[in-house]
């Protein structure tokens, strides 16, 4: 299992950064290797990815979500991974977005990519592309979901 942590400071307020991150179907616009995401319901998504020529499909569950604070998930099928995205208000027009992911690479291609640091670089690039995506839109998100999801037993 590998842990990847990346942060980026975006020049939008925390609400806008959070709102955009909840628009999972827009991820292919800034995430390398993500071909499609379908939001199945409030807490379930279906992903289609392609890394190093290896196409994978998997389902994920949003395990925790609190507006302007965090979105956490875990995979239900396919490559084992889980993570959390947190949003930190730096000032009225700047937000730090931090991704922390635990990934258990599946298959030779993914394991090699992990060992060579390719997955770290991909996440770094995805965070930079998210910054460019939201800032290019003039701080206007493509949508928002402001619901709360709590971890079981919380």
C-alpha cells in the first residue's frame, strides 16, 4: 500500500473549490487517465480509468462528506484505494486543497508505475490541472452538492 499526499493552493474561495470537487463527472477534464465517472447516487460513483494502457473500471463509495471541509471515499471494486480531499480557507479568495490517498496498485503496470513514482507525479499533475480548471473558469464552479455524509458509527 502506498500513500500519496499532494496539496495545491487555488485562487478561489473555499466554497467554490469544494463545490467544484463535488462534481465528480467533471474529473476527466483535469484528471489524467480518468476517462469517465458516473455519479450513481449521492454516495456511489462508477469510474473508468486507463493507466499505462491498462483500462480499469471500479465503483467507489463516498464515506464522508462535509461542505467546505472534506470528501472521503473508498473503492468497492477494482484497485484497492481510499482517500480524503480536504479544503482549507487561506483567505477570502484562496483555498488549499489537499489530497491524501492510500493506493494498493493492482497488476504489473500499476505496481511498476507506483515504484517509479509515476502515480505521485500523476496526482501532483491532477491537482495542478484542478487549479488551472477552476481558476480559468473565473471562480465559477460547474455545479455543487452540499449534502453531508457521515462515516458509520459517527
